[in-house]
C-alpha cells in the first residue's frame, strides 16, 4: 500500500516537463478520465416495487499539476469534476486539492498544508464504488499536518488540525446521526487528527491507527480507527475498522455510537497479465435498536480490474446492498447494483 508521500516520490520521476526555465526543478501535468455505466435493480430504496434504472456519465475528470521546487519543497493542485452528465450529478469544476509539502533537510519532519483528504482512514476499495467507511468518515477539507517520518520500519507519526465538523456532518448526511433541533455549532479551529502508520515488513505488511476529535453540542465527537494491509504472493488482504468513542446526543437524546468495518481481498492470478480479482465485505452498525428504512446494514462487493493498455483500465463491480427495514414498510430490504468503468490516465 502506497502512502501519499510514496506516491508523490514515485511520480517525481514520471510525467512530462512542461516548463523548464522557471526557478523550479520540474513541473508536470497529468490526470485521468473515468467513463462509468451504472445499473440498479431498484430506482428507489424507499419503494421495493420501484423499477430498475441505469445511468451513464463521466464518473470523474481530474487535472493535476505538480510543481517540484527542489528536493524538499513541492506543491500539487487538482481540479476535478464528478458525476458529469449523470442524473442528479454536479457538472461544476471544483478545487479538489491544493497543497504544499515541505520536508526538513536535517531531521525527518514534514509539513503538509492546504485543501486535501486529511490522514484519517485508509479507505482501500480497489474498484469503483468507495467503501462505506469513506462515506462516513472521510475528512476532506483545509488542514495543516505536521509529521515525523524517520527511516525506521515505515514509521510515520502525524498530527493534523482543521476547522469544522466533517465526520459528524457525514454521519448526518448518511442518516446515521440526527442532530438535536437546538444544536449549538462551533466554528473555531479545534478539530484534530492523530495518525500513526508502521510498516514492519517492507512492501508486505502495514498497520495504521488514527484518532479524530471534533467539537460538538455539549460534548466532543471522538472517533478512532485502525487498518492493516498484507501482501503475500499473489494475494492482497486488507481490513479496516472505525468506531465512535463519544458522540453528541442525537435528536431524541440517543448516543448514536456508530461503527463500521471492511475486509477486502485481491488476487492477481498471473504476473504477466495485469488482471486483479477483487472481493469485499462491509458492515455498518448505527447503534439503534430495531430496523430503520433505507439504513445500510451490510454490503458485498465482487469484481475485477484489467489494465489493457498502459494508460487504460477496465473495471467491473457487482454490489449487493442489504438494508434495514421497519416492520410492514414498503421500503426495499436489498438492492443489486452493477458498475462498469473505463479509466483513462494521461
């Protein structure tokens, strides 16, 4: 599993130098386009008798600019558009990432500041649809990270600060936490993440643990998680678990101590053929008794990816989503989905 830092270092030797006379070592331009086709056997989870539906569009379009000032300073800017042409999609171009990375030449310290996905969660998906953990717990906002990464079994310790309540807002959007009507919001920069990654066996075994704390109404919203990645022979196994330590009370005074976990397995049968077979299981617990309509309980994922050209990859994914259901409800208790993607990188 590659970290952001490792991926950046790999790409320092790739790409096209588009300007060479500026006071920088290298400027590269790249990106990708994903063409997606999606099929759902029910168009509305709230109605088990609803017809099937399909959707075609650009899953994502990214344009990435990297500037390498020298060995210790680099910057990255990514413009993105998601779900272009899809039903209920947003065709607007947005600033997805804008970060500056500074490394200290004397001690193994680094600093990352700007708009990006902050270091809480690993979210290994391998295919098309992101994991439930990403939906619930991804922190994508402006932040500042100070890290310590000595050359010692891949150790990376970082501390990040940011403004806002990203995780609790994700939970509210997902329907896993209902805010109290008179909720008091706090807007100061008092959210933070602590993250530790260790690679005891290089290119084979990696562990990560992480903790997030955000301000809440009456109490802080605290979340903790951990992940591992194991690569042996032709198999890659990964697992991740994230749970609430403490939550502000919900609309009816409930605790809402949500949790979710994911385990995935990938198999590459032939070293000479860039084909990967992938399966994944995801489970979500909203910490509420009884069934609630349209609340995801668990999901099975199976599919494959095949890189048929150096710059082109085909993906196929089948998802079976199992939902909670109230007694006597007309809501669906499961949905079958098919997803196809052709990804083009440049």
